[in-house]
């Protein structure tokens, strides 16, 4: 490998484009040399945006690119495990968007292959660990600033989509906990140093997007997880936010408490008129976590170039999937509850 890491990206949808721009323009020590997508318009976008880039229709073709060091996977979740294994067996470093897989067994398959190739970096995209606010919260927990933590609450709200665009992808998303809450699940486990789960419960409803019934998914979910050591974590995930995108966490300890991400707006402006105050909410997760995506990419490249382990282990990714699956399987919908009246 040369001093510069040559990266190829697979998947050029909304998130893939953002990753591609970071890798090509904002990550020292890396260069984006190839991109793959089955969509002709996306390949054209890459060719026009990054002059000289090589484009391919799929992962196998991209893996044949001469001098390729690493592959960045921003593909449907149902493909993550098999594609990660393919990249590892091709001798390349690999970054895979979250989650690693929709089932624990598929995570195990990836880990088995990765263990035979310890010289290759394999990292999963839990970018919120790189957000400065969450990183500071982790530091305060580590240093005992909060005392003994007893409750963590996470809420992830996606804005209402009048077109229900995500509904057509719902059958392969793994459900709301794997799709929307997986970052929160990973963060809680990180904050608690991987504490063992003692029990879970979950409930949800489906009022805004009834079409989700086809795949058994819901649009609003609540969950409680009890961890060893007396910590209770609660989760709220929804695709029904009237105030825009928002991701928050509150941590309560015996000495103090923290709240992360609350009340952030698209612009730092509050308009006042006729006795009303109005703030414009954030449009999407890019507005909140743009810096985290960039810091994540830099961390991956640094790990490869400096021959260090991935800053996020595949085992952590597996355990996040395990807990998300447990919550998905525990969901009770109001229509199924009987005998409580």
C-alpha cells in the first residue's frame, strides 16, 4: 500500500454521496479512486463530480480496480454481511455502514472471516461515537463526573415523509429498531462499557404509515432495557416527527446529569411574532451529524495507515444487532393487547 489509501465506494445514494464527497475532498491520506452503483445516473454523478474516477456497476467489478486498498460499503443492509466478507476475502480493508447485519448469525459469519485476517481493518459505521458531544459524555462517564449512572434515555425522531419513501425499503430494513435505533443502542452499550443485558420490553404503534403492516414494521416504538449493574435504558424511535429531525440522549447519575442534542435547529435563529416564538427544526441527520461522518472517515483511514485496530470492533456491531433484534422480537402493538380494560 502506498502512503495514500486508495478507496472505492459501493453505493451512491443520498448517504453514499456524502461519504464519497468526504473521502474525495476532506480526508487527508485518502483518495477516492473508484465508485460502483447499478444506477446509471449515480455513476454519471460520480464521473462528473470526481473527474478521473473509475466507475463500475457492482462490487465484484470494483474489486478488480488496480491498486485498490479499501472498500467503503453504503449499500442496503441486507447485503452488508455478504459484501463485507467478499471484500475481506479479496484482501481489502473494509468500512461498512451500520448495521453490520440484520441477524446475529450473519454478524458471526463476518467475524469468523475477519479473525483470519487480522492485518485488515474492518469497521462498521457507528458515526455517533465520533460526535464531539457524545465523545465528551463518554469522557465524563469514564472519569466519574456523573457518579453512578442509573438511567439513560435515547430518542431518535425522523421527520414525517409525506411520500413515505422509506416504506418501500422497510421489508429489507430489519424494522425500526435496527433501522432507526441502532445508533442509540450502540451508544448506550458504549457508554456502559458493554454491560450485560438482563431483560428487554418493547411496544409500538403504526398510525402514520399503515403500509408498514405488510412487513410487520411500526412507525413509532418504545423500549426498556435493563442492564447488569442496575442501569435502565429507555428508547423512543419514530418516523413521525412534526418538528424535524432530532436525536437526543439524557444520562442520569448520582452526582450529575447530561443532556445531548436537544433543541438544535437548522439555523441558530428564533423568530418572534404576534406572541409566538418559532424555530426551524433540523431537516435530516446530516444537519446534526455532518462532522461525525467526517471524523469517522478520518478515524478509519488513520487506523489503516497507522496499522492500528479498528476503533469500533465487529463484536460491538454484533451485540448492537443482537439487542436490536431482541427489541424487534419483543414489540407488542396495541391491537394485540387484550384483557387490560
